[in-house]
C-alpha cells in the first residue's frame, strides 16, 4: 500500500517536476519543451478559426509571424525525439541482451501513455463532445485513418502515428538485427529515409497536391481536408522524421557520432551552421501563405522534402548537443539542459493532450469579444492556461503511473527479485 501512496504523493511528484531528476540525454528535454510550446503557440492562432467571422480568418492568419505559423514543424521535432529515444532503448537492449522483451516494451508504453490519455478523453467527452462517439478509434490509435470531419480529438493524429511506430518498429528492428549484416545497417536506415521521401512524392502526385499549404483556409475547407488526410496525418507520409531519430540513435550506439564530433570539430561547426540555416529557411518559407503560384517542380520538391529536411537538421542538432565540442555547442547544450525547460518538458505530453480543449473553451467563452484583445495576449494566456491544466493532469495521473511503472516493487522484474529475496530470507 505504501508504494501506491508514494506513487501518488502530490508533494513528491511536485518536487520531481520542479527539480527534474538527471536524465541521460538532458538536452533532448529542451527540444521537447520548445516543440510543445511552439505547437501550442501555433494552435493559439489556429483554434480561433471556428470563432472568426467568415472570410476574415485567412487574412488574419497570414498577418501572424511566419515562425508561429510554422508551429506544425514542432510535431516533426516530437517524431525525431521519439525515434531517437525508442530506437536507442530497443537497440541498446538488443546489443546488451541479444533480444528485445516485447512484453516489457509494450507494457511500459501502455502505462506511460494510456492513463493520461484516457483522462483527457473523458474531459473531451464532457466538454467539447464533438464526435465523441468516435473516441474508441483514439483508444486503439487508428483515429488518423478516420475521415477528418468525423474525428474525435483530431489533434491526436500525431499520437496515433507514434503508437503505430511503437507497434511496428520493434519487429523491423528484430529483422535488422537478425538478417542485415552489421556493416549494412546504416545504409538500410538511410534507404528507409529515402523511401519516405519517395512515398511523399508519390502521394503528392497521386492526389494532385500543390503549394501553398492551405492552412489559412481552416478545417472546413475541402482543399485543406484533402491535403491533411493525404499527406499530413498518415504514418506512411510522416515516418521520415521518426526514421531520422532512429538513425541518430544508431550513430550514438555505434560510436560514429562521438567520433565525428570529436575528431572533426570544423565539420561539426559547418553542420551546425547548415542545420540552423535549414531550420530557419524552412520555417520562414511562405509555403502556407497565399500568393503567386509555385512552379510545379518546386512545389513537388518542397512538399516532398521539407518535413524530412527539417527532421534531419533537428537530428543533427540533437547529436551536436550530446557531444558539444565548441563554444556555441556548449552554450546550446547548456540552454537546452536548463532546469526550467526540463520541467516544461515533463509537462509536454499532458499539455499536448489538453491544450486544444483549453483553447477552445477559452475562445468560446469570449467569442463575441475575440478581437478585443491583441493576438499577443492569446499567445501568452493560451500557453499559461494550457500548462496549468497540464500540471494538474501530470501530478494527479501521468507522474503517479510513471512512478508505479518504474517502482521495482510493481514491475515484473521487481516482483521476481522481491520473491527471490523473501525466499532467501525464509531459507536462512
């Protein structure tokens, strides 16, 4: 009983939030915190669409800063992080034990993700309620294959993609370790990334998609729905960033990342510059802004590659922060490892689940006076309210179940050791 009291201890969990424990990859927490904040800021704008006057939202949308409009790239950061962390966990386990415990992996993922998700579904069912009869698709993570106008919690399409990755990647990894020679594994992962580009190009041509991306049209626009369902929310068109995260984990485990950054500091600095330039160029590129028609070839190249290029640049920055060999690298690593960012990162999952509910309720409560305040007010109030709600969900649900998952007294391995210890004591 004590272990459950300890797991649900508000004081203990608050302490872990304010003073996050040391992590193996501290700077990765910084990437996660910035990514969720970026997505929330973009949604502070996006979720005003249902409450805007007809025809006004597009012009209002396009007057906002391009870096905020580029918030959807925060999801690619999440994908790179997931690919890196899950790839590292499973590949390291295989290298150490010669096998992967699928039962342990899936049970830990379930306990990590599902309790907070179920509570968020319940909150959605009694507040926003739109398409709540479809929440069963969220429960089994197939909601990104449901027609866009019929989805419940439509923003959770990215969680579905990540879960689909968790279901398939271990089996892919088993194939890689048992069938593919060690010297060919890097090449195979690059081939997977290349295939992701080809699949996106095929989808674009198959559906006749063209720049600009119709973000400003809103969710009721047929062009936006066609584009989103074909290219934005399906696993086969978004796995490139996940694969890049796995590739980065592979480089860490085989030592090539450390060797590169330590033996080629000038090349590392050049890579840092190229990565930063790539990220800035992609974010400020006006691909969501209506304007002159893009050339067909340019449109195809940009649409098929922009998410993957952004993911590649993010993956390089993550590796650079793990092996900072220069002043700029150490400054970047120190910033991303900053304790407040790491605390914010712990709230990322709960914040992602709840912030659209918070924003929708906020905007619906002041719909008649929505334009009475400058947009900067919403860019401040939206994240503050979202993280306040996320803090409650984290402290009361997410963190307690993570404690139970990680408590040796409640895990399978811990129970076995505990029984062995008791038996030993009895014999003596």
